[in-house]
C-alpha cells in the first residue's frame, strides 16, 4: 500500500496537465461521506492533451524500482490507466478520516494477487473485495482499497472504505451546499477544490511562530473557498474565490494577499517569484475575494522546470 500511495501522489502531479472539462463524476460524488469538509477533483485521463501536459509528461520519467515493480505486478500505471480522482476529507478532525475515489481501467485479479504477495489481506464486505495493507510499525493498518468494480476504487481507512461501499449499495446521494459548490467549480476547471466550511475551523488550534492564526479576524471572516486550474493551448489559468463575511472583509483580504505577493517577490529575488507576482490579479466582487493567475505556456514550463530542478529546455527540444 505504500507503493500504491506513491503511485497516487505521482498521478496527482501528472493530472495537473488536464485539458478537458473536469465536471465531477456523479457516481463518485455520491460515494462521499455526508460530513465531508473539503472536496477536490482531477481529470487525470486528459493529462497529455495540452502542450503543458505533454511537457510535464516529457519531464517525468519514473525510474523508482518500487514504482516500476508496482506497475508490473498490478497491471496498473496511473499515467495511462486512471481517469478521474475525487478526494474527500471528513469533518472529524480527531480521526483525520478521508477517501480517495477513482475511476479508471483496473485488473482486479492482478491487483488482488499483488496485494496478497505483499502481505496484505483480502476480505469480502457485502460481496465487495477489500484489500488491506499489513500493519505499520505502530501496529495500525496503513490503509484499505475497495474494488467496487473493474473501473472504480475507494481508498482510505477501513471504516471509511466500508462506509463508501454501504453508500454505493444503498444508492445514497451526496447533496447540500458542498455538493452544489463542487459541481459548479468542477464544471469550470480541470483540477479543482471546494469547501463551504469557514477557514477558521481548519486553523483553530494551529500554533507556531504566527500564533493561533485561526483566531485572526481576517481568517475567521472566510466562510467558504474554491478554486481550480484551466489549461489551454496558450497557457495556464488559475483561479480562486474566498467568500467572506462582508465586502470590507473581502477588500481587506485582497489587500493582505497583494502585500504578501509583493513581499515574497521582493525578498525572493528570483524570476519565478517575479513571474507569479506579475501574473496575479486580485479583485473584489461584493463579499468575495477573487484571484486570477494567468501564465503563458513558456512561463508555465519555466516555472515547472525551476521548481522541479529538471533540465527542461533540453527535453522540450526533443518533443
């Protein structure tokens, strides 16, 4: 399961290259726990459709022996066999439970055989096969994976996975403000996130050099947030919205963000920070603070190369 987790993280990076509409899959959305706080989705199967997507794929050459072994054993390569990912985090901060729901092309027999060889257990829960990883050093299982069918999986702690199976079998429907927000933002973006939970709920109790930032009135004023990324033949556009308690709060948030971006750009003294600062545009619409960050194809490739430390120009010339 460690390798499975690594594969999931790897495909999340690849998924930033999506180009087609990432409207959330209703079948996956209905598997989400009723008390979910944050949803995010990625249209993975469009990873190679845009120029920037092709560039990312040309830069990422998986050589990790464990990853390659995983692909061989399971017949599953997240670069080519994964269609959609939906991640959901529940409201229970004490258990940190969550789900990763995915659609794609899977070979259940090979996945089951690979899990068994790796020391995992295979059980049946209401006629659904669930694979559970061996216990970690702490004695706790590292995670479970339910093969809901040949094209749908659910990954998380065992209780969350079994609950997802129950919702699937009962025909449950995920509704409410978060569901509405998720559908709206996913219709407009290839990769996206949404929450209708006040930001202070996530930050309360977080301490450090900044103190209890959850008690900051500016953070407490953010009632919900969403955002996403769009890719086109000409470049990349990122957007974000923070709904606050009042127009005054929205303007204050925009002013703070502008200051932070300016400060980072000045202190960083590098081309990447300057590019991001110049590309960022902050506006206020009523009680909503809005961000738009537009990068050309060349700027996006340069930023990716600088952040990843790859030799992008040499490989780009080979495309």
